[in-house]
């Protein structure tokens, strides 16, 4: 068997698989066992026991054992197929659907209805995504959709067959072979479609369904309305949250503005207090200067004898000159301190200027008296 050509084994695999599927559709599971077993062994010889190509014959054989009510053998094959699909994540949706469907049949035969319902829901992807595996209304609508698809498929195949008969081909041998293969596949697919329709009709008769699509549309409309209400509630909640955040932000900005205004007012008060202190210090220095000038003027107006007497009594001209020098230094210091305040206090420079003139006149008077004393 291992020495047989690859092409021959491939043809044997295809023929045995097709024969087994044909007997399964017709319900002759006893006749389908041989073809499925031969297909499984051939696939293992061609591709290996852990290959993805072995999964399909295993699922086919498991379906046959389910039809023969050999549940233990069917469960072993389904577990092997499940492990094979787990090793090949690239496997298509068809193999996984067949696996879930056969598991559902197995659990139903074992009276494990919860697990059977879960497996059948995994088979129907639309139910798995919607999460409504227990909805009979959705099931009825889905059956109607399947019937529509099968009818369109029949019409498409009929049109393709008519066009194929009318078109001449330059290779009659190849055309005949292709037609033979297409005929086998078409017959098998037609049998499967007819079997599916038969089950759907029986289900509809048992449940007395009249217009499942109408109920499904009503249920879908109610679901859409619920989703719409949920979206509106979400939007309203988001708007309220945004409004609260905006109010909080406005309150924070107002508080910051109040703090800034308070800081500006505090700076103005400090600046005004400093200005008042400077003005007070200037007035005090001016008063001291005026008092010293008056005292010096009074001394200068006296006679040399009185000056000499006062000198002998402890008041000398050197002390008076030193006092005047100190007053001049204080005057310069006062000018430097009052320079930044000229824009706010305009009277202080005039006071300083008058004080300077008085000092100059006093100094000139004192110098003249000193010259008179030195030259009597």
C-alpha cells in the first residue's frame, strides 16, 4: 500500500470520501462506514496522523458512528479531531462547524442537553456572536434565510448547467472529465440541500410557525431601540459629566482670579506703605535740616564776641561745619531714596531744592563771617 503512487492514493481518498458522504446523506450509515474508514487510512498514509487533512475523514467517520448509535467510538473520533484542529489554528471555519455540530449531536444522544445546546450555538456563528442560542424566533428566521440561499443556489447551478451545455469546448476529453466530477459534486450537494430542506420543513410543521421573519424583525427592532436608548443615556451621562467638569473649571479659574486680585491689592498696599514711610523720613530729615540751618543762621548773625563766648562755652565753628556736612550727606541720601518716588510724590524735590538753597546761603554767610573774624 505504501508503494502505490501518490496520484492513485489521492484519487482513492477523493472517491472513498465522496461515496461515504453520499451514503450519509441518504441515511445508509452502515454502507458509509467502509468508505469513511478507507478515507481515514488513506489520509494518514498520505499526510500523516497529525495532519490537518486527516481531520475531515475523522469527522465523517464520527458522524457515521453517531448515525449507528455507537456513541463511544464517535466520542473518541471527535476528541481526536478536536486535538487535530487545536494543532492547526489555520483550519477553516467549516471543519470547526462540523466538529461543534457533531459534538452537539453526541451530547443530545447522551441526554446532556446543556452541553448540546452550547455546542450547537458554537456551530451557528450568528447565534454565538449574538449570544441568543435559545431564541426560537431567531432560529426560525435563520431557517428561512437558509431556504432562500438554497433556492438561489439551485437557480445559479441551473443557469451554469445551461450555459455549459451551450458552450463548445476544444478539449472534449478534459471537458468530459470535469463534467463528470462536477456532476458527482452537484448530486451530493443537491442531496445535502434536499435533506436540509426536509429537516427545516419538519421543524416548521412541528412548531406551527407562520411568519418567523416578522417576529425576528420585531425582536431585532426592539433590540435596536434598546441599543438606541442605551446610546442616548450614555451620551446624556457624558454631557452631564462634561458640564460638571466645565463648572468646576470655571470655579477654579474664578478662585485663581480672586487670588491674583488679592495679591495685586496687597502689593499696592505695601507699595503705598513704603511710599508713606519714605515721605515721613524725608519730612523728618527736612525738619532736622531746617532746625540746623536756623541754628547756624542764628549763630552767624551774632557778633564775633558772642561767637567767641559760645566757643569758649563749648560750641565751636568746627562742630557747626561738621554738623552741616552731616546734613548735606543726609540730604544726598534722601535724594537717592526719593528718586523712585518722583512720579508719585512731586513735592519732595521742591522741598529738597529749597533746603539746598538755604544750606548754600548759610554756608556763604558762615564763610563771610569767618573771613571777617580772620581779618578784623
